[in-house]
């Protein structure tokens, strides 16, 4: 899975202006890779989208920094 490699990389995520709950990293093109903040705890905390793959995450990966 391509998403597994992203989860293991040290990445910094920043909010996308005008798109509530959407975050992008400067390491990947914004139209290919983004992170969505969900309605936790009713849903997984994050959903990672990468080149058509979707991976739900219950917690923030240890190597990531998410800027709010």
C-alpha cells in the first residue's frame, strides 16, 4: 500500500485555506495527497487520501506534525 509509506514518513501538514478539515503537505502534490480531519470519536480521527487510496487513521502517526 502506498499510504503505508506516507504514514511512516516525517511530514508536516498544514490546513488548506477555505476547506475546513482538509490538510496538505509540501512533500506531495495537493491534488494527489491530502488529509481530512473527521468527526472524531464517531468516525476515525483522520482519513489519508493518496492517489486514489484511502486509509482511515484512529490516531496521528508519530512522525507527523499537524499544524492547526
